[in-house]
C-alpha cells in the first residue's frame, strides 16, 4: 500500500498551480458536504442512531485514512462527524430542500473544481485514478496544514515528488 506521502504527491502532481489549489480549498469541501447530504437518505434508526449509506462510506474512507496516517485520520474523523451531522439534518428536511442543498453544493463545487483545472491546464486526478476522489479531502487537510506552517517535512516530501507550486502568490506558509 502507498504511504500518505505517496498518495498526496501523486494527487499533488495534478495540483501545482496555486489558483487550482485555491479553488480546491472551496470546491472539495462543497463536494464532500454535498455527498454527505445526498448519501444521508435513506436513513434507518439502529440503536437510536441514524444509519444511512453515508455512515458506511465514512467508515470505509476512515479505515483507509487510518491505514495511511493516524493523525490525519483523526482530523478527518472530526470533519466527517460534522458532515454526518449536517447530512442527517439535511435529510430530515423536505425532499426539495434536501435535494436542493445536496445537488446545489455538488454542481457548484464541481464547477469550481473545473475552473481550477482550467488554470492548471491538466485534467483532474480522479480521471486517471478514482482513488483521487478519496485522497482529495486529505490533500485539502494537508494544504491547510502547510498554509499554517505545519507539517513542513511532509510538505517538502510531497514537493520533492510532485514539484514546486507555481503561479500567482503562494498559498503556503514559509
């Protein structure tokens, strides 16, 4: 199995333009929330907790994240907990509201993503490897850490494999 560094570097190869990364900082979370909303129906109550397709997807994704990196998986657990809550809240709304939230976020998120790839001049990573859809949220978490000046050895390892960022003002710290 590839390491966290390997996965992030492979994904980063498709995301070296800072404008593309900036669009992903908005688009990826929108898509993650959209998927959470859309997969929150149907929901069944099991032991007092809502069980939906989303719960199964989150558990499988987190299992993979834990295999890659416990600290990143713990951070993503907190983020996914929020998306589980929001998905359940959205699913409790009328069908029109639920679909409006889910589809609206999904479409707008992907438009933002494709604008970023226009800047990049390269197709999205998932076109060549569907695993890119799972790695994207980790990439965003890592980029936020890098912008905060954290995880410098990981940033350097990713850039050594994927190449330096280019274009515009840098989105990373230090």
